[in-house]
């Protein structure tokens, strides 16, 4: 865990609506796939400010494109949750 990835993970977690809004999150190649309880709580602008290259929302599934360091961010997210 690096300080930068920890800060990015904290910002992503907040922008996804916080711990209580996440049912599941996992890394996949270059993106975080998450299942949220309320997609309306997702802050796309906040995710982009946290370094996301892209955000796709389909129903309750939110994919956050973060690049090849996705595993490091996912580890930090696990620690935060």
C-alpha cells in the first residue's frame, strides 16, 4: 500500500457512496467492478477527481477504470472496508 493509492482508494470509496453503499467490489484487469445498493449515491465527478479514467454505470453495477494499478487500489479498498 502506498500513500497515493491509499488516498485514491479513500476518494473512490467516498465517491461510490461509502462502505454502506457497496455490496461487492473486485478488481478486473484495469477496472474496479462494484455492486452498489444505490447507484444514485455514486459521484462520477468525484471518481474522476480520484483519478478514474472512466466510469460506467449500468443499474447497480459501477465500473471504475483506474488502470494497471487496480490490484493495489483494490487491496487498499479492502483495508478501508
